């Protein structure tokens, strides 16, 4: 009578009725979804990362789930944040906060966040991009924001909310509070419900749920309030910090506002950064309200109260996304978007307006001090997707590099790169210079490359390693073991590597070892067989 037509989505219906079963060959993960770790397996991974990488990782208990808070600790879970940064380099540093599993049934989100953490620690010291990100930024990852609800999802329930059954609904599986309608900015408005059994139930009051209280307090500790009290007060373009909340599904990059169709006061900057994310993951970029109106969301709260740039990634096409598209499409595309997020977290409203630097190359990559190194790269202003019309491509105006620290660090000098075709006159330019390594200490060095467009915006850096030939080592057997000795350079910091077999990955015996001129030494245990040692000078 109203003109609506009812259609049954057979694929979603089948998925909703699916009974999760572990195959005979599956030894870990959610039954039927071996690519997704359970709550316990995720927490074990976080603990292992913190234990195996104490110089890079810390695991912080920021609060309790509803069940733990209301059972005297007999049930439920802690909320764990993994903090990643090179602890040897002092701060303060720009901060990126990544949250997942706010909604329990969105299985892909926690695994995406956890794998991102694993990638960062595994590639530190190997990948120049990851290395500089952890040297000069802090990454805070909360993979399980709603572990109580997630346990029901792991049994096949399409559970969205937390498991609070004290607010007037005790019907299974409808009880609980929607954590992403329970946050305190304009709580209680459109796109939420006061019906306790409704999927969008917002709770009895703002931040009534212990999970959100913990998230609120932790995010407030990370980011200063950078926005005025009025809804139309913008954060300054130099504001720092970035928050991403992972959800599923829809292949969307969403940014504030959700509570109103009016543009957020920083919409231009949010849209520009969203277009960078869209370049990597191919998602549509839009304000949250264009999907549907919402209030009490984490995005609107973090931006509305603190002015921090905030986004939601709606990953994939299903709540219970199968492993094949996750492994082949969702994870590969979004890991690159998350990397860019860490790059941009220092000035998220400003730096994404500048060009990206891609295809950095040095030749030779390993050389003796004094060698002229050929440095090339491409400066590109066209890397934005996800909305129509696309932003106009700007002309490249300049390119520069700095040695061993990004350009914004006090005392760092920059040197220019020149266009291969003589003049900067297009949206994409191949740039080049010769780098004189005279006087460089042996070991690894990092070049940070940036480009500027005609509007005066410098983009985020891209890094590349240059290796100056390693030190000459001497070894001797002593009473305490096998002693390695090398000439020491004042103010240097050393890393000692050992290979137990040719072709294997090296073991890091020591990192951030301070110089003790005229010679440094390191003693290793004596074992039968051949070992290979190398000492690097870290900048």
C-alpha cells in the first residue's frame, strides 16, 4: 500500500542462519573462519608482540568490558591497547589511534587491526617507511573494543551490542547497548533508539557503558582539545592526531558529521585525507550522514569534543566476511591506507593536501662513505579517489630531502631535488639529485623525501635507506664467551646482528647500544658451529 517491495536477500539470510563449525583441518581461529583470531587468540598475539619487542611495544589495560566490570572479575575481559613506537627516541610524538570491534559481529575489523600491529613490528628496521613511522609517531591499537559481544559472534550470533542486560531488555539475543550510539557528543539524537531491545539502543545515558568510558578516558589522554565549544568551530589546520574506527561493511570511508547533513567545519581537510585513504582501498568517501543519520557515535564524539580528525572504515561486504576476500582484497588494500594514516597523523588537516612521493630509489643502495648516491623519486598530486568531482590536480612546485630525520625536527636541514625535465610544470614530476655521503658514519641512513604543490602544501614524507659499508669486526674467545670488538664513533648507537646460517633472517642481539670510544665490544655465548656477525651504526 505504501509502495514498498519486499525482497529477501538469500545470501545474507543464509549467512545469518549459518551454524559455525570448525573443519577437521582447522586448529585455530573462529570456527569456519580460520583467518580471524578469537578474542583469546588476539590477546595472546598482543601479549607476544609486547614481550618479543619490548623496545617497540607496550601493552596497556585501559579498562574492563561490561561483564568483567559487573562480575567481580569472574567473567568478561580487559580492554587492551597495544602502543607501538621506538622507545629509544623521545617524544612527544604525533599519535594515531586505531580502534576495532566496536560492533561485535564485524569480524574483519579486529583481524585487520591485529595484522597491522604485526606488520609494523615485523618490518621495523627492514622497511624504511615502517621504521620512520615508529621512530617519529606513536601508534595506539585497540583491536577488541567489545570483547563480550564478540564472543557471541564467535558462536555465530549476529551480535552488535555489548552484553549489558540491566537496561530493560533481557531477551536473547537482543539485550545490550550499541556502543557506537552511546558516546557523549549530542547523545540521544537521530539514528539511535531508546528501546532497550533495539539494535541501535543508545543506553540510559552518555558513556553509560564501561567499554566506552575506558575508550573516552584513553582518547582524552592522547589528544588535546583543539576545537572550540560551538558545533561550527573548526579545529586549526595545524591540529594534530588521527583516529580511525574499523567497522563493516560497505566499502566506505566515512567522516563527521553523522548527526546532521551540514558540513563539518573541517570538512575540506577531512575529505582530502579521506581521498588519500580511498586511493589505497578503493572505497567511496563521504560524510557519515550521507550513509544514514547517526548520533552518539565515536567519530562524532572524538571530532566534536577534541577536534581530532576522525574516520570510520566500513570494510568489505559482509559482517561475517569469508576468508578469501579478506586475504586477497580487504587486508592488502586497507593495510596501505592505515600506513598512510600514520604518516598523516602529525597534521591530518594539512599534509594530505600536498603531493605524495612515490618510487623512491637510491643507486647504489650500499656504498663506502664519500660515494655520490643517485636519488630519484616521483612527486605526484593525483593520488586521491572516492568522491566526485575529484580534487583538481595541482602542479608540483618543489621537492626536497633531509638526512636521518624528517624536516620538522629542530635543526634538520633540507636539500632540493630537481625535475628531470628541467622545470616543475605538471601534476606528476620525476625528480632527482646526487647525494654526497662524504663524512657519513658506517651503517644505515635514512633519506626523507617530500614534495610541495603550487598552493604551497608540503605532503607527507616517504623514506628510503642508504647503507654505508659496515664496520670491520674482530673476534676473540674469552672467559665469558665470544667477544666481538669494533672501532667506536662518538655519539653513535649500534645494533648487533647474528646469523646462525646463510640465508636465514638475523637475530638482533643488541639494539641502541651506546658508543664507548675508542672501541665497543659485545659478548655472545659460545656454541658449536659457524656464526656470522654484523654491527650497524643506527642514526
